[in-house]
């Protein structure tokens, strides 16, 4: 009997790893959040596990009394409490579902099985999920802005989408600073500079008030949004802790808000400057 969260990637990875094994999967309701984050929040926790054991009448489903949980779920589950109240023994398996079959031969995890990896492949897997989750705003908003304000505002939003949802997880280790938000702000600033450079070339701008103000506007409109989206990836990596994420949110959200407001002001000023021929 294996326990996981109702997070798509977690469930599918476990189901795939167990395809040749006669087994059951007990799914906890973590509100669609992965095991690591849900354990920190308490949704992948003692009470939820006990509740699922009781609601499924698990004692009548299996004759044994052993549950294999993912190692990253350990912070949220008090194994002794589960055993006391249900009679089921909690056993923590390896980090990755792919190692389960090897682990089950001895029920002993090697050092490699306990090692967390977050390499390019792991990060790339997140991209399709984040793209799907972002389509609700990434499709309609650029279309609306294109109709209302023209192509450049639409491209601005698409740049935020590409930088924050696709490029950020791929480039995570090479971006400077240690905070996810500041990494995203830096990536967004680079993206803003690039899209401004394209417009500078196409519109044949000369260096002047309009071009300088618009440059600052592009950077300050794109970088805070990429930084905000980047905060979402704190929940996709074991680099962060619950308290660390909380501190980062309270530290950077005000900065992100101020940057975006300044970007809107500068965008308005650039429009005024352009209309006055500066």
C-alpha cells in the first residue's frame, strides 16, 4: 500500500513506477499540491492520512498493516500517532518513485535513493504543467491587449509568460542571487531589455526621452511579474523551507508591487512624451 498526494505529477509518477506490481495507492487530498509542500502545510499530514485510512476502511482492503510513504512527506506525518490510532505502520520509501521497485527488495533505501535531485530534466518536467496552469491568462490577455493597445503590449504579456513559466525553471541554477523572486526579477529585467531593443530597432527610435522612459517602463512592467511567477516555483523545489518561503513572500511582494506601479507610471509618461514629440 503506497501513499501519495493528489498532485498530478506525483500520482502519475507513482502509478507508472508501480505498473508491474500488484499494489494499492492511497491518495491524500492535498488540494492538488505536491507532497513536499503539502507536508509543510499539513495537508499531507497525520490527520489526513488517518482520515483516509478510516474512510476507505483500509483494514478490510489489505491484510497487512504497512504503508509506504514518500520520504518528502515525512515532515507532515507523525508515524507513531498513525500507528497508535490505526494500527498501520508508516514506512518512508525513497525520494523518487522510480526507485521503489529496487527499494522493495530490501526495504532499505540507499544513500542515492535519499538524495534529492533537481536537475534540468526535473525542472523541464514542470514546464508543461505550468504552461497548462497559465493558459487561462496567457491566451486571452494578449489578445485583448492586441485589440486595445496594439502588438507591443500583447508581446509584453507574452514575454512575461515565456520568461516566467518556461525560461525560469530551465535557467534556475544559473540565475544569480539565492531567492526565487530576485532571480525572476533579474530574468524579467533581461527580458524587458530584449523586447525594448527589438522595438527600438523596428520603430527606428533615436536615443531620447521617449526611448529611455519606455526602456524603464518595459523593465519595470515585466520584471516584477516574472518575479511574482517565479515565487510559484518555491513549491516545486526542495531548495526552500516553509519559513524561508514565507519570509521571501513578505519581503518581495511589496517590492514587486512598487516596481509594477512605477512601470505603469513610466509607461504613461512615455506615451505623453511620445505625443509631445520628445
